[in-house]
C-alpha cells in the first residue's frame, strides 16, 4: 500500500534498507548454458556439505540437521546472529541430509519426517535456490529464516527492532525513546506488492526473492513477516504459513523456489522474480511435489466490465490446494494468470481489496482456459447504491481514513498517530480524513457522526451500512441514533482469532453490517444535526488497543 490515502497502487519490485544504492548492477540471475564455472563444486568437511558456486558465494549445509551454517560472499561471512543458523522454522533437528551434482546444478536434500527441504546451487551464480515440501501437520514448518550477522546492514526500517528497547505488546512490539514503534510484523507491504526483500550497504545486497506463494495462505493482500533487524542481527523471511490475522487454513505441499540472492548492492535480477523465474533445470532433480511448467496451465480473461476505473482490480484463484492472482488491465480488465496447478478454482474479482464477483474455473495441464468478458453486477459493488451521505468509498480497505496508512507499519500508540478520538461532521469535506480507521471498545467507542436531513429524508426509514475489513476479539459496531434509537447488537461475522489491528494488518473478512433505522429516529428539524454514535460491542478482548476492535471500510446512509 502506498500513497497518503493508503489505497493500493502498483506492485513494488523490491524493498531495500536505508542505505540503498541506486543503479548498482546485480550479480544474481540464472546463467545460460551448462558449462561449469571455475571452482564450482562441493566438498564434505565432516560436519557440513560445502558448496562453492564458482562465483563469489560459498555456503555450507549441516549434514546433521540441514541448517544453513555459513554464507560467505566475497570472503565475508553473513550467516548467523545470536549463535543461530539459518533454517526452516527454528531448526528441524536430526535429519537425513544428502548431496548430489547434476552438471551445473548441486542439490542438497534434507528429510525430516514427512518434510522435505532442498538447497540448490547453479554454477556461476550468487544464489541459493530453496524449496520446502510440508506434506502434513506432523511437522511444524511455517517459515524459512535467513539469520544475518549484526552490524553488516545498518537499518532502522519500520520492521526493525533496532533502537526500540521498550516492550509495549506481547514481547514482539517495541517503542523507541522518541515514541515511534517497531515490530517484525510491520512490513507495510501486501504479498502482491513485492518480489524480494532485503538489505543493501550500497556495495553488497542480501535478499530473499519470494516464491509465488501458491501453497501459502491469505491471498494477494495478505501481510506477514518479511524481515527484522535487532541489536544481535537481522532476519529475512520466506513465510510458508503465517497465523497472524489469517483468513485461510494452512495449505500443504511444495513451496518454492524462493531464492537467497547476493548482489553487488542492487536488487536481484528480475529473472529471479516470481512469475518470471524458470527452473527447467530442476525438472529432473527429483524434488518432492515438484510440478514442471508443462504440468501447469493458464487462465486468461478477455476483460471485466462494470468496473470503477478509479480503482485497481485484481483477479484471484483459490482452492484448498493452491492460490494465485494477477492484475486486471486498467483499460479493459484483461488478465492472465500462468503457472497454475491443474484443478477447479474459485475465481474472485476484487475492486481494490473488495470481492465484487466470484465464479468457478477449471485449469488443465498444458492448456489455457480462456474466459469471456466478466460482467460485475452493479449490485455487487456497494458504492453503486444511492446514498444520502457516505464516508469513504467501498474498496475493502480502511485507506483514506485517519491513520490508515500508518497502521500498516506502526502500533496504534505510535507518537505519529493522530488522535483516535474526535467527532465527524458530514458535509465538512473532512469527514473521511477525520474518521479513525479503527475503533476499539476501550479507546474510541462512541464516536459521533453529525449529519442533517431534508424534511423528505427525515420522514422515511433508511438503511445505515457500516463495512468492516477485520475485527479483533469479535468487535462489531452497535449504533445509537439521536440518543433515542439503539440497534440490536449484531452477530459477529467470521474473522481471524489472532491480533490484527496492532500488528499492521487490517485484512480479514470483509463484512457489511446493515441497520434499518425507522423514520421515528430522525430529527424533524431540518436545521438541526442528527447524531449517529458508533459503539464497539463485545465481551472479549482485554484493555486499550487489545480491547475488542474493528477496522472500517466505509459508512453510508442509503436513500
């Protein structure tokens, strides 16, 4: 998410630390041909397999547990902080680890119970390719973390622990002395917004290029851990499954390749990026769960009508086994999603992050499923309903509301946050920017919206709608009109059960609450302001920003 309004814009190809060097040439990228570079090969030092890529990178993998124990680039050791290795989860334990070379490719295979993990090196490249195949729930494996030695990449990004010594929530959210907050959760980015994450000094870059996330969960708008840096070192993540504010069950199967890429300071070659990377060289390596390009299909759509051209549209595919997504072209809604595993998927069209159309599509190996123009019904976009007044527009995000953009990389208590209280006057021109993106039972429940009605409007019943994007501890809005009419407490919709609003994520399950307000509730004096008080109802949660709360998408009163 970028821009002052917090509305989703374009995809970011990379994210760097505070010392980025513009224009530095990347050293990462697949090589053409099959000749091995000088020095390419592997050896056994007794405790580790030592892999020399024949370029500037030498790495070691433990023969005992499959940890990455050394990552030396141009003679400098980058691996390790706090005495820890890089590994799946927090380390797999005793495993069966083997190594094999096939021409210009070296593959290290790690077997731990039902889990299979792989490291691959290509001759002449400064990359480590990784795959992780989690077959079932018998093994905890939700991430791969590259642990980097302290002091190599100075950094104080929003997802950094550095200089944030005071714990303010759950031992993983911190405050600096100046009141700014830091946590490893605060990535700013949705999955669809980035291809790689890492740091650079200007002369050296260390990156993880993400996989296509086909076996991850949460969809294109999901936010999860990407990196963190603290006094004892830094961590780069490829998240295999992240539980915070998660909307979907865990998927099982092979994830990858994702790539550890070392460069001379610039971003990795775009040829490594998901959707671009080709790995035909891995087709015959025997990687568990691996499906070659020939075993995949594509979905292409002629276009999408009924769009609001002020917003980007995304098309997602999902079933219990896999997920994919791609942008719809702004001019006509054309889309193409390639590399899809065979199967039947729910196809969802999103306006911003709001689902406005769903259908079913079947994908076959080696084939393209071409869809005719998708027409989004007018009634599926709540913005098309005629309203007496509306605060914000409906796009499935709180973008545009007060503090919305900040909340993707800061705690609500952050000194940079504007006051969470304060009432709103419809027609003032500031009603959206003055309305807080989040409401909590303990913080700002009972916020007041002031508005006027004409005599004809005051003589009729109306429907009030409040759209939400997620909720914490079953927080949901109950409304009071003019201190005389009170709505029933609505039932809570299905939402994630973990923290959300305090860990940089508003992405849950979009839901619209509707309240039928009788004509008797309105003031008949057309010069007077009606009042709408919005309370947060729930018996759950604790206190302050961990009391029951919810994130707001839009509020309107319909004619």
